[in-house]
C-alpha cells in the first residue's frame, strides 16, 4: 500500500510547484514515488520540463509521472465494466457499446481519477503517490466519494426494500426486460459477488481516508487574505470528509507572522521561491512528510457524557447546520454535508443541544 499526499488551496498559490518539489524530495530519500497530475492546463508539464503521458513514465531515480486524462480512463473503466457484466450476468447487454464512443459528463473526471489512484495504490509499485489535482472542493468531494456513496447505498437500499412500488413492479421485471432488451433477467441472473466487492472497496477507501499514514493533505497559501480565507475554508471542508490536514505551506510569506494565528494549531512552513530553476532550496524547506502528524481529529465521541465534538475550522456559527434523521445526524458546513451514525449504545436517543465554539461543534445526545 502507498501513502497518498495531496495539496489544497486557491489557484495561483503554488500548489503544482509544491507537489513537484514534494515528489522530488521523497524520491531523493529512496522512496518509489508516482506524481499524478490532473489539471488540464500545460502548466504541469512545463514545470516538469516534459510532456507527461497517460501512462506512468520514469523521469528520474525513483520518480515516475503520469497525467490523468478522463477519456483514456473512461475507456479503461468501461472495459472493466463489460468484463464484470459478462462474468456475473448470463446475457450481457453492454458488449456492443464501446468506450471510445462515451463522452465525459460533469463530475466524471474526479470519479475516474479516484479509481486510477486506487489502482496505482493497489499495484504496490509505489511507496508514495503525490496527487496534484484541482486542490479545491472538487478534490475533497473526490476523496469523500467512498463515504458518500456508501451512505447512498445504505440509505436507498432500505428505502427501496420497504417501498410498495418496488414490491408491485418486481413480478413485471422479467417480462419487461425480455420484451424491451431481449434478455431474460431474474434474481438468479445476479450473484452477490459484485456488490460485496464494491462494498469492500468502499470500506477500504473510508479506512484509508481516516488514516493520516495512508492519506494526508496540506494547505498551500500565500499571505494574501483571499488565499488564506480559501485555505481555511478547505481545511474545514476536509474535516467533513475525515481527511487529515497535516500542516500549512506558505509561499511568499516574508514578514507574514500574522498567518500563524489563522491556522492554529497547525504547523506553518515558509517556502522560498524557485530561482534560476534551482529546486534545492524549496525541496530542503519542505517539512518531513514521514513524521506522524499531530492534528486535531475531525470527530470525537465522549461516551460517558454522550457528546460529539466535530472540528470545523474556518467556519462560523451561521455556516453550520445540524439535523437528525433516525440513528444519524447530519452536519452541514459550507457546501459539504457529513452523516454521522450514532453509536449503538445511543440507539433511539435524540439531539438535545448543540453549540459552536472555537471551531468545534459540540452536540449533546439525550
């Protein structure tokens, strides 16, 4: 398994430069590094001095680079879907649809990228994967996909199982599919393996995201007030998907001591600019990515006092909303929602109070 490092921040703060320097640093330490770029601009290749390809290419000792292209990933993924269909369905229907025909819908880029990262991780060829994505809320939603998708499956499976409509139309599924699709589908056509495999992948993704030794992010900012505000917003949003933020990397930060108080208790590392294409000062200034990060946990359960503390830095009271539906509470902050399942010991109990103070939402369960 690899460790995965990504960077969050406003565009123009130097995220791509920091990602490249991080990859160079870790490769020089003897780690097998894969640097993944996803941005659709030529900036990534220009800074590397190469034309990156859609398959990993070695550009130095222990260092490989790949540029993710959604069309290539979609073709590969579609072929895998057709293999699964042929394996688990007696009468495949997708065999005559080709990946080269498929267009890219909004949101596909991130889902395809996440699957590519998962496959590179599973390959065991790399010790570290450095991911240079958009670095904004879309990157966070990408990494949060396993949790959100698991919730949709869990929630709507129960809704459908209890639905009178589903019970009513079930007897008609076989004749309808036979008449329209020229196939004969019944419950016997499906095996449990695909859903079990999918659930296993989602669980592995959730566990990896919750472990800072496996997946970690760093904020990249400049002293510009807009860049700082964006970084703080992304910090709080990262907590909503259970992604640890390990520290702040400050570019062009001379005389910017005021930045320290903006990101307490995170460690801030000031970075020098690159001059005459000399990367060494920047590489030397980067933090030690191998150390154990002491960052606040996104969520804590106090079983004795029946309290939940959710860490939401960068937000104020007006931006945080709390609701409860059955055994789950939903925390909304900014443009992110997180569903928190109450422990079995609190089954049947409801929220009796909540307050937001010093970046923490404290929820009392009655």
